[in-house]
């Protein structure tokens, strides 16, 4: 019986990781958003600004694309710096509202499943 319990518990963590990476379930999306938000908050917008520019659209058109600066803006937002997030890319407000609504819906469905 102990062996069955151990094997069941060992299979849970890889399943959650797969759900988070694939976004295949509400729980996976919540875990993925938590991991991404924590990573962006830890790294910070200053360190992201010093990194390489990897935007293919701006490389092709040689101008900033509408999403340029979104990662730095999200990092500033996760750190609680709304003013800097808005200065970096004002579209972060719309992305945060839509993303928050999706995550709230996922959270409500996870809570309903647990009952």
C-alpha cells in the first residue's frame, strides 16, 4: 500500500509541470502564470532591459512593434511599479485586465472542481 501511495505522489509533480507548460488545464495555467510572474518579478525590468533584443518584428521593420517593451512592463507591474509599467508600454493595462480575467475564471473553475 505504501508503494502505491509513493508512486501516485511521484506522478503528481510531473503532471503539474506538464499542465503548466502546455496550459492544458485551468490549474496548469494558474501554476504557469504564478511561475512566470515570480520569475519576472525576481529578474526585474532593469536586468531585462540590459538583455538582448529578440523581437523579430522590430528587427524586420526596424521600428518598435506594438508589443515591444511588454516583458519589461510586465516585470515592472509584477514588482508593483505601475508608473514604470505604463511608461514602458501602456498596453500592459489591457493585457493585465484580460489576463487577470482569464486567471480569475481559471481560479473559479479550480475551486468548483475541488468542492
